[in-house]
C-alpha cells in the first residue's frame, strides 16, 4: 500500500493551521475533501490522528507521530524533485521564528533581504520541533524544554533576556481576586512562576499571537509577560508587590543538523549581528 503525497500534505496542513477549514483554504480543497483524506489515512494507520478541542483541532499521540513522519516524506519528496531540476533557482532558506520575535525581525529587515527566505512564524516549541524534523533550516526562538533529549542541534548564538509583567496603565486588581492572565497555548512559564509562589491566578485570554495578547492587555483584560526591551508604549511594566519576578529566558539562534552553504552562513551572521550584538557562540546541544 502507498499513501498519496496529497494526503500527507493535508495532514501536515491541519497540524500547522489547527483547523480542517483553514487547511482546506491553504490547499484549495473543500472541507469534505479534507475530511475524506483524513479518514482514509486514519484507516491506513489504524487510529484517530486529530481531536477537536475548545482551542481548535489538535493531534492525538498517534497523530503527532504521523505528522512527524509526514513532514519527512514531504521533505524527501521535495528533495527528489530538486534532483530533476524541478525548481527555478536555489530553494529558499526556511527561517522559523517565535511569534514574540517576528515583529522586531520584520522591522529590521529590508524587503530585498528576504528575497530568498521563507519565514515561518509559530510558538517556539513548534519551531524547534520543525528544526529537529528538518523542515526548518534556521530557528530564531526562545529556549524551551523541547530541546532536551533531542538529536544534536547547533546553537549559533545565544543571549539571556529578561522579561517582565506588563499591563495597561489603568489596570487595577480587585482585592482578593485571582490574577487574570493572558497566556499562550502550552505556556508553563508564567504559570509555573505563579504556582511556585502560591499565587492565585486564572487564565482569561489565550492566543498564540503575541500582538493579540498585548492588545488584550491594552484593553485591560489582564496581565501578560513581555521581554523588557520590547514593551510597547501603550503598556507599562507591572511592578506590583504581588507579582513575582519572572525567570530569565534564553534567546537562541539555532541551525538544523547538516545545514551547509554560503547563504545559510550569511543569514546566520546577519541575524547574529542584528539580535545578538554580533556575538557568535557556536555550541552543540545534545541531551541537554
């Protein structure tokens, strides 16, 4: 039995968009066609790949393995096509970056500097996973436990970054009320800090989009975290007595194993100069 590439591509699209309908829009397929392809693959692998939740369509444990293999199949398919000259010029470098860093990146990059780069923006854990699976070449992310116990990854540059709580200027917490938190999917960083200090909180807004979280803070919905150097003018650093200091995070520039070429080297050097004060520290991460 063979699995058609179209079905493999559909599964990856659903995983990346978190929605059957959005995957259909990306691929130019109707939702019934998407559903049919998913059912066919599920019958072949013997189990459900996706489950619907309040936050959208997410992968099951079996689905996570299937998506990982699907990405490898697509990468092999694309590399095979390149052997036959089915491409016009060099393939673009695939740069993955955290949603928190994307706006700053775009402001500092002239349009012509992105001519041969395909930028993929997502949460840091997803970008790191893409780096390890081989569908992201260079990753500009925040350090995450998902780097642990993984295959070797090259860290080209790193820097410590302090983050702070931010809120609107007129936000006031009612006495005795839990702290309203604006979080992102999979966040255990703010939550872990509050729990460690036995502070009561409740998540009132969750989005993978950093700018939306900042806008929610502007509207007074609650508090969120932001790198101290990136606090927007419409928010202030929340230095209220009840807020614990957030732990320092690492900003990383990573390169996938085996990546070579002058274009990749030039991009790494440019990003190191822009975001790491020109500091270049090459080290390997394996079972960190």
